C-alpha cells in the first residue's frame, strides 16, 4: 500500500507495457503540480500571507486562506476561536509543512495525506522517523523534473476512449 509505491508501480507498468496500460489523470494528480510554485520560499513570506486567497473553486462560505488556516492552527486542538495571533506567531507557523497541510486539506480534499506520506516514507526506510522537512521534500521532489509523480502525469491521459466507452476521472 501507499500512494508513492502504487503510483511508481503504475508508472513502471506503463513504461513496460505501453498502450496495454492506461493511466488517468485525476484532479488531485494535476493539482500536485502546484506544489513546486506554492511551496517556493517567495510564496511563504509574511507579506504574501495576506495576499493569497482561499481556493476559488470552494464556496466562499467554506473557503479557507492560508492565513485563516494558520489562525486555526494557532487555536490548538480544542478548536476554540483564538484572538488574532501576533505577527511573530503567524511567522512561526507559516512553514512549508503547514502550507502543504493547508494545500492538501483546504484545496485538494486530501486532509491528512501528509501524515500518510510520512508513514509510507518511514515504512520504506525501515521505520526511521521522518521529519516535516522530509515530507515536504518528498512532495516537491515527486513533481520536479524526473520525479515519479511528474512521470505519472507525463504518461497519463485526461480521458481514454476504449471500445466506445469514455473513461475519465470523476473530478474532471
């Protein structure tokens, strides 16, 4: 199990068997390409925090911007509405890992995927503890040139017509 191992296996099968294997691109697959730009240090500056809105495809009443997400994190696990955290507290929380968590939870419908990735990374490294930075690096490396997720997207299709039936991901 694990998304990395499954996707890597699918890529190997596609490369080995060519047209006998068809890969479909889903909305979360395509959205992962945002990771390289949105986790760039220039996007994590405190000045940018107030400029990045929540995802336009989420109804406005449910939209969560990175800033709102950090304020929610500052509240702690009890979920009490905190007073507005000061700039230093927001800066401390505005990390690549927390931005990744926001992207997954609030823009991709994949809350908790970063912890599933951490578990999988630990499993493939003989139970070694995996840091937040290693989780972020795993996501960014996977979509960078030569990465396994990038390769999946290069080989995959948005839709496939087989014997008169159109196959596509429901999120598209």
